[in-house]
C-alpha cells in the first residue's frame, strides 16, 4: 500500500466517528494495541524532544526502505505515534520526505489536540522525516 | 448557614462559559482562580479614571493613584494582620517574593557552609531560589521529609537545625498533597534556635485566614491571582526588623532616596524593595479581591471548600483503581489522584473534552513525585464557587475515562 492509501484507510476509520470522545477512543485503542518496542530501545536517545509525554521512535533502514517503531508512556500520544508509524513505515526515504500527511487534518487531529499535544505530534513527524533524510544522505554518500 | 453558591457564581463571568459545548467545570484553582466582576471592573476603572504614575507626581491623578495604591497596601496589611503597612511589599507574585528573600536575605546573611532548611513538599519556586543562593554563596540545602501520607515529619526539624542554619522556608499548604503543615509548631521550633522562618502562603491565603503576628512568622509570601486577584501582583510580608536589616533586591526608580554617581542612598520601607513603577493597577485590583473574599467570609469559604473536598474524596474513593496522593487529615483545597495506570495526561485530555479543567503532571513539585515514584498526578482543586454537582460531573468524567482506557 502507498502512503496515501494507508492515510485514506485511517480517514475511513475515523469518518463515522462524530463525537470527539469516540475519536479519542479510536486513538487510545490504537495506542494500547500497537506493537510494543523492546525495552532496550526505550532509551533517552530515542525520545522525541518537544513532547510532553514520553515518545520513543526508532528507525531502521533495510533494502532501501525505512522501518519505524514507536511507543509512548501515554495512550493518546501512543495512538498518534502508532498511526504515524503505520503510515510511514516500509517506504523509501524519498517517499517519506515527499509525503503529504493530509490524514492529520482530515480526521481533525490537529484542531482537536491541545496545542502541547499538537506540537508533540509535529515533533514526532519531524523526527521521522529526519531519519529518512539521514538514511538518504548516507545512501548517496 | 451555607453560602449561596449560585449567587457567588454570578459574580464570575467566565463560569458561564461552555467548553466543547459543555458547561465549564473549573477545577484548576490551585493554579489560578477566576476573577469576580468587581476585580475586573477595578482594573478597567483604574485605567479609565485613575491612571497616572504613582508617588512623586504632584498632579491630581498621580496623587489619586498613589492613594489607591497605598490604600491597597493597608488593606493587605489588615488582611494578614501585619503590624505595619511598611511590612507589606508588593511583588509580582510568590515566586518573586521568595527570590527577593533568597537574594536580599540570603546574600547578606549567609556565607559558605550555612544552611537553609526547606521541606520535601515544596513547589519549585521554594527550591530553586535556594539552589541559586547555594551556587552564589556555597550554602547547603536541608530537606524536612514527609511520610507515606504526605505528612511532614516536623520532629525531624529539631534535629536538623544547627548553629549554621540561617532560615527555614516551608509551605503552609502543599500544592500537590493538600497537606496543611503545622506552621506554628515549625516556627516555634525554629525560633527556639533563633532561626527565622519564611512561609509560602500561595495555597493557604485563598482558603483560610492567616494572621502573621499570631504565627510570629518572619516572612510570609503569596500571589494575588490565586486569591481571585489579577496576575502579576503578589505580596511579601516581612517583619520590619528583617526588612530593615537586609539590602534592596533590585535597583531603579522608586526605591532610592538620593542618587549621585558617587553614592546612592535607599528609600525607606516598603519602597526600598519596590524598584521601578509599581503595579498600582494590580495592587488596587488585588485589594478589591481581598474585599470580595472578606465580604463572603474566609470562614464560610473554608467550610464550603472543606465540604467539597471531603465530598470529592468520598465519591472518588468509589472509583475502581483510585489512588489518592496525599492523605494528611489536615488538608485543604485540592485532591491529587491517579486511576489504575492511566497516565495523568491521558486522564486530563479526556476530562478536558468533557469540559472539566484539571491540572496534570508534576505540578512544579518534582521531588514530591519522586518520593512517590510517579511521574505526575491529576489534580482537582477547589474554590468558593465550586459545587457538589461539579464534583459529580468530575466523578462521572473519571469513570468515563477509566472505561475508555479499559481499566
């Protein structure tokens, strides 16, 4: 699936949830059911700076594609990082760098998160793109 | 005779606000209280009718503003029963007041190896200024511990005081544990060793009456915005002999008697500590807030808030997985809690969507969190305008969140 196909799938999941508490429920469930990281990866170096919650993200480069893992100590931030990992994982650095993450606005995440949470989400995206840029420049050099 | 809460609520315009189309339930009063109309009007009136820089001005408006500012000082004096208005210094708030003492008292009275004693339940604003003093003067910081219920082990204080102890600086009421400390006892112990005491009254002044002479406290500090007044104004009370003995905090206008390039002589109390143009709009609005509180009656407020707190604890205790952080029988104003392993930020986010404003996190008291081995708590804190119905809404909100997080 392309990045956009995955985004569209998430948009469909949220489409019928009118009440914001139902949307939160969906995010919480994603956070709770998401793949857990190895404890050894939950180290300060993998923490995203700028998040009020603790959010760890790792990235691995295999066969030209980037594979992310992410987890948080809170369920809501955890759900957000799970969605980002779901959308961006398994794609080439170029695809990730050029991606337009329109699902965030479509499901209303940005407007319904508190400013601190919203900044935290932007910090996660920034870090994930930075990994892609780093892998790309490594590959080219 | 209970308070007419509905009538009181009408005095606070913000309380009719809807948040996400739900009626606002404001339970973050330990962070800041909402303002009654009389305070808001006082600010507007100040700027509309009475705005001119105070002191030194010979013109009418300046004199009028000066009188209002000094009348506010007198009102604060009477509110805390200080012996003289010279002992009332306006600051920007509790934090600035503690920094003032740490700087003026600390720098002049402390030298290397001297000790400051604080408690384990202090807000960062009563920790960090002393650590800065430590880095300037080489003082050390000693900490009175609390037990598993959040009760201060006052008996330890006696053993901790040495000839090197220069000041005991403790909070009257904890902003995270709700504990009300036996301040009189602490002062008695410290004074028996000739050690002065600073008390952080940020969480006590809004909730119960404080008489600085009866306490025999040396320094008492509080913030205006936590007692229904505006932000940016606070109070340092200090015994006159201490304020006379210590040097000015900041330099500038207002605080001087005579300036030449060779030498400057400082003004007398209280102006010596008020460099620059004072917040005379803030002071007069704070005075209006104190009048409002007096009008309702601090005893009535205490009683009402105590009932709310006990009702909240009883109702909340029925929630599965509920854990209270802080169980001192002497408590005031707030309840700090966790439910199962739901993270405080997650709980706070759901409550927010239900229109309920609570505080989440470490509440600027990280050592308290470390003592309990937790990252933070959810804190619901009360004011005179809160109702039992609002607590019912909070309890229903917590229950709903608990289910959402599958606990």
